């Protein structure tokens, strides 16, 4: 079973993402901001990260930049999942090292398609 | 809706589009046709059926067929056929057509354009190998409404996230508010035509590759055999047919044979292959004559939308 860290400051989004990803046979851990996500990654790198952009303490982009500098931080497949839905934000995320990008609102099909796209399914 | 009205609709849809509805599909008729009835100012499906039976109601009859045969599609649907296209079909055709440098592809159930545009994107990614080639992609469908959408190439945020890699979205689409339009370069690579697979489509000419996915499942077996037989006559001996994951020719016809370890991919089989030379040797038309008949294909099967999560 692959593991996925769901990073979002909204408990509702985390809950829905957990439900979708557990259905897709992922083991889920949660973090409510980038800093907590980074701490979780330092304890053990997940195979996948579903990452919000706008969060308190540390946003998704900053988290991604720091993650990729960590030992083993290049390994997790990072899928952004955010309301930032313009070309400039998407391009910025991809340049920062994201593997895929989901524009909210999302559904199970989109999550499944994006995770399949990066070889997680 | 009475049993008689249901039988009338089933018979009408079978006759007009080949769509075969089993007895338990009443819910599908209700969910699809109630909006059509309301749009026409009618209170119920019973009233809609009564209207269809009146003389001079061809527009409402057409709307009924379109509503019943229009389904969602998405980019790079099922992925594997596009991997076969890039890894198997295209290399073989590049070699076999090296002299004439011409390739014709038919998407027989083009729907709102995602399949032909996915192929166009595959071709753009391989353009270094395709310099000097003339490649035609013809997309056909039964519905004018979906073809209009296909030609416009404008998709919602949901639609561009189903199967389309984000890098392709950045590379081939322009954002306009909440919608995304596929580039004019890709749009110019695809021609759309209205066509009914039940009618004669031989005037489309010969095709090296035919995508006919998730449409035969709606037809009864004699209709499937008929369509497959007519497609086989439009292909050279080395052409490729692509069917949907839930479809097969096995047990239906020997006009095509499945390719080993290439799920969903077929080539001409037995007598059909013997009777048809590779295209370079064919004497028949390679033309792009416009279809004479009205109508078109059905569309890919419904992809049910599940939970929608808003931030």
C-alpha cells in the first residue's frame, strides 16, 4: 500500500481527499500547513503528497522548495491541489518541482487521473 | 411514461441511431429526455412522445436522438490506446508510408473532440519525425451540437483535468476565465463532419488508422458486424483499428484480428486482409470527399462524475 501525505489547512478538504485516496488504496497521513508537512516528511518520506497552495505558517510553494532540498526529498510525487487556477501559478508550481496540478474544485476522477499520470496508480 | 411509449422510444432510437436500450434503461430515458421535453415546453415524456409522432417534428426527434447518444468524453481516455498509437501504430506507419508521407486517421465517435485532439497532441509531440508529412485527422459524430463544441475546442476546468497532463494544458491551451481553448494549431489538424455509422460512410475515403471506441457497445450484434465490415473495406491491409476496452471483434467477425499483447488494437484479418493491399499499392480513392449522408457516430460511454469538492 502506498502512502500519501495530504497537506491542506481545510479539514473538510483533508477529509474528502482522504476518502478518495483511501478508496484508491493509499494510506493517508495529514498535515494542516507546510511546516507540519515538512516535519512529517523528515520522519519518513511519503510516496505521494497532495498539496494545497495557500496555507498559514508555510505555504505549499515554500514547502515544495524546502522539500526538494531535503535528503530524499526528490522522491515524493507532489500533486498540487489548489484554487490557484491560472497559467502563471501552474507554471510556477511546475518550475518549483511539482509533478502534477489539480485545480479546485476536484472530484475523484480528477484525483485518480492525476495520480495515474505520475505513475502512482 | 407508459410501456408503449417506452417501446416506441426504444424502436425509434434503434432505427435512427442503432442505439439498443435494454428494458431496464428506463431511468436513462427519463433523465435524458425530461430536459428535452421541458425545453420544448412539454410537461412530460409522454407529451414528448406524442409530439414526436406528429408530422413535421424532425427537430424535436433529432433533439431526442442527440440527448440519448451524447455522452462525456475526456482527453487521453484509457491512456493505453494513445500509448499504442505512439509506440506501435505511428512507428509502423512512418516506415510503411515513408515514400508517400501521408497518413489518414478517423475518429469515428469524436464526440466533443477530446480523442482527435489527444491524437493531435501525440502528433505534435512527435513532429520532429513528421516533417514533410501530410496527416489528416477526421472526427465524425452523429450530433451537430457536440461537433460545434469540438470545432470550438473550448473546455471547462473539469474537462481539461480528466486525463490531460498539466504540461499539455500549459503547452496546448489558452486560458480564458474559467475555460480553456485548445490552440488554433491543434484545431487546424482536425476536420469534423457529421456522420451516422448506420449510413454509408465509404465516401470518407481510406484510413490508415481508425479509432472507433466505446460506440459499438450501443449496437446489437448484426449492426456491429455490419459496421466493422464496412470499416474493414476502408482500410489498407496494414491499417489499424482501435476499439474500446469493453469491446472486441472476437466472436463477431473475422474481418479484424486482435493484435497480440496490444489490448484494443486490431488489424485486418483473414479474407479481408488478403483482399486488401497495403495502401501504397491500393488503386482505390485516397480522397477526402465529403460525406453525402447526414448523421454520425455515437459517443464514448458515460464517465460518471462522483463527488465534487469545493474549497
